């Protein structure tokens, strides 16, 4: 798995392969995030506001090819206390 999140210091982070990396500043405005996963190799790219900010290999990449991607999850808030988030568009596609 891997995840993308914004912390209390307004930094975007990517957590993958056992560690977290700060990748971009939060602009306090609409943020465009694109995550692309190659299910044959496990290689993924994270783009924030049209800038490539991270690329890596998903943990257990060999299982993605065999079993596919089981879920995509999004949450908002910390410590069990939710905060308001707004989604304009969520698109999941499969490209051969």
C-alpha cells in the first residue's frame, strides 16, 4: 500500500515502502492529485498540481499483478475527529 496526506504544517506527504516523504506544500486551495499505478511492475507516480512529486514501487508489487488493486481509500481528519473535505471529481481508469 501507499498513501498521500497533508499534515498540520501544510505539507503533502507520500508514505510508501516503509517511510514517509514530504513532497509538496499545500496551497490552501483546490489541489489536483493524480496517482498512476502500473499493475505489471508496481511502479507508481504521484503528481500534485501537475508536478511529479514522487515515484516508487508499491509494497508487495508482485501481488498487484496477481490479485489487482482491491480498494482506494480516502479519509479526512486526525485522531478520530473528522474534517470537511470536498471532491470535485474522482476517476479510476484501467489503461491496457
